[in-house]
């Protein structure tokens, strides 16, 4: 799975990467690249299942964060964007 993470880092200019477990990683990208990355993971890497889409807001700062959690059913790996 590390090769997919490295490819994502190079293609989508990730700003953060956290390997939470052997089968779960999170990457952070600029909002302009998020949907392109999700599409790439689905169409090119086989992450066919959207497990969840969630949001966290910081009302005082006028900001919010979206997190897409995708699953690769064959490799039993989840990645959050």
C-alpha cells in the first residue's frame, strides 16, 4: 500500500500523511485537489466503496473539513482523504 501513498504524495501534493494502522491511512490535500484524488483512487487504484463522508466545522474560524473514507475491497485497505 505504501506505493499508492507515495504515488498520491507525488501526484496530489499532499500536505499530511498519517498511517493510523496497517490497513488505514489518511492523507490531506488542498481542497482544489480533493475530488480529483477521490476520483483517482476509485478509477485508477480500485477504491470502489465510499465508506463514509463526514464534516467537522470550526464555526469561530469560519472553516470546515470534509473527510472521505474509501475502501479497497480486495486489498482490505481504507484511505481517508
